[in-house]
C-alpha cells in the first residue's frame, strides 16, 4: 500500500465533484448570457407538451441549439412557433446538468421580419383555401332587414361608435356587442370565441340571436392585424351559421377572415351600411302601423293597470289568509298531549293482551293442537298415496296385457291385411288413371294432326313462298319474273319463276302433253307419342 502511494505523483490542482463543476458552468452561462436574442429557424416543433411546455430547436446553416418555452410564457405569446418559421427569440441561456447540454429558455418570440410573416400568411391562406373554406358557393346572402346585429370588436375604440352611429342614422336596430381584444396575443382566441358564442345563442331565448354578425377593427400594420389571420378565427368565420361581414382595417388591408366571411366591407362604416337599409325609405310605409301599434299597446297597458288595481283591491290581507290556519294549529296543539296519553294507554293495553297469550301453558296447548292436526293430515296423505298407487298399478296391468305376444301378432295380421287391400286399390286406381290420361293424349294428338298444314299438302295443294320465305296467299302479291319456291307434301321444294299474264288452256289435244295420273298417297295414321316423350296435359 505504501509503495502504491509513493508511485502516484502529488498535485496542487483542486478537485471538483461532477455536481460542483456542473453548477459552476450553469452559473457562468446564466450570468454571461442572462438576456439574449437569437435568430434562427424553428426545427422539431410538435406543439406544446401535455404539461403545457414546448420543446424544439433553433438552427441555422452551421449550428443548432435546444429551446424550451415554459407553460406560463407560452400562453402569453402573440405568435406561436411553427415548423420551419424563421424567428427572433428573446430569453436566457442555461444548462441541463443531467445530460451536459445547454438550452435557451425563450420568454418572447417574433417572426424575423415582415417577409417571414407574409410567407407564413400565404402558406396558411393556401392551406385553408385547399380545404374549401374560401369557396364562393358556400357564402350566403345578407338578410334585408336584420332585427339584431352582433358586433365583435373592442368596446372602447372608435370602431363601435362609428358602427352604432351609422346604424342609428340608417335604420336603428338592436346591436349586441361582444367585447374582444382586437390586437395582441389573445385577440385571435377571443374573436373566434365571440363568433362561436353568437352562433351558440338559441333562438327565442332571453338574449336575442343576431341575424347578421360584423367583425370589425380599425386599420393598422400587418402585425397589428395578425390576430385576424389566426386559423381558429378563419375556421370560426367559415363555420358560422349566421351571415358574417368582415370589416377589418382599411380598404387596402386584407386578412384571412376577409376570404372566409360571407361579405367583406372596406371599412367598419361600410359594414354598417351593408347590414341595414336606409331608414328614410321605409319610415313612410311603417308610420301608420307604428301609430296603430302604439295605441294598441297603450290601451292594453291601461286595461292591464285597471285589472291589476281591481285584483289588488279584491285580494284579502295576510292576517285574513293566515287566520284559519293559525286557529287550527292552536286547536291541534291543545289536544296533542291528551291524544298522546290516550295512544300510549291503548298501546300498553294491546301489549298486555299479547303478552298474556304468550305464557308457556298456552304455547304448549297450541303446540299439541298443531301436532294433532299434523298427524291427521299425515293419515289422509298416506291413504291418498295408497289409492293413487293402486290406480297406477291397475293401469300398468292393462297396458301390460295389451303388450302380450299373441295380442301383438293379431294386431299385426290385421294391419298387414289392411295394407294389402290398400295396395290393390292403389294399383287399380293407378291403372285407371293412366288409361284415362292416355285416352286424353290420343284425342289431343288426333286433333293436332287434323289441323296440321302438312296433311293439306297431301291432298294436292302447295305452299308458295317468296325469297324471304314468306307464304303468299294472293295473286296480286306476285309479279312477272319473280322467283318463288313451291313446297309440296313430304317437305319437298321446287323453284319456279312467275310469267306475265294468266295461264291459257291448251289449244288442241296435240299441244298438251299427257299428264300421268299420280296415285293418291295414303294418309299416314297419326301416332301418339311414346310414353316418356311428354304429354299435352
């Protein structure tokens, strides 16, 4: 041991534990880079973690650094990081001793210039347009005369005053204002929540449901209007069941909500003009109706006031209403003690009578009665069982007598004789039916043979057919030089040509060639089809 100690060279350099050196590095990094601004591209961003924190990297063409945004800072960001977006992050550097890494803790983040914002805006516009949120066929017409107008804007700005003033000048209607922030980190979420909130109002409820919505804001820079480019705002505007007018910025300012809205107004004042018609053009038509309505309301109010006053005079006072119940309560209270004593005495008497019946002698007497009744029922049950057993034995003897060999043989011979008789009857009936059906087939065959055109040909006739095999029945269907086919008996055919004019009789016996007499063919006897070739019936 001493030799080993002597061989190790001694040093004056201080020793650190791993924790000590990690802590020293952490303090050095945090003190030196306590506040930094880093420009880089977002990489590996997958949204906030389930804990609410966001983890990703910032990189350029030569290096990368881990980044984290804690939950409290993430909720306050005006711009949320997106994959591939170039940003400028403000925060501080720190180390993570467990893995010997360093990272930047981001407290604020912003796009790296207007060019990045425009690129992000164009990318988001193309994405939402591909989903059909900007399609013209889904946009609806505004109502001609809305009764309620919902306005989503800041309650303290000049925009709401301009809208209300313009609506009041043109056509005063009920205006509902949903106050939101129109600029800042929470403006997008508040605007989308306001649009969805107006659509969630039920028709006929305490709060009137708007007939048209106006989303309005004054002019500003691209960063000021960025909340109206939020994807949640665009989807809320596209999914609104209430027709929506977008009036964000000046006429030259365009945001994504303008594409998703049903109508885009150049200014908030223009939105108010689109929402309602000119009052002067309608006042003349409704003046008389308004006067009649006012008179009817006044008369109805007077009638209701008179009726209410009459009911108030006829109603009794509180003391008169409570007089009878108070008296009944006092009477019930007075007799309550006596009734309780009477009830307790009655229950005590019933208890004494029941306890007197529970003495041992009474129980023994009741037990003897029950035993006697049980023995009596047992005797009756035994007698009944014997009677049923005797009856069952007699039925069994009768069945056994029927199952003896000579009895079974006699029944079998009788059944066999009956079967033979039925078989003979069946054969006779089958032969008669076969003969009857054969006779019907012969009659039908003879009738069919007599109607056959082939038998007519046997008597010296022929069938004349044209080239299309159509039978010719009239002379005017023939023409000179026409080729025809003659069909004779036995399905024999010969060709012929029609000559012009009628056939003339022979002029002299010499000019006519003798025609040998043709023996008359015997008519073949029609034969019925053999069995198995089918039947007409």
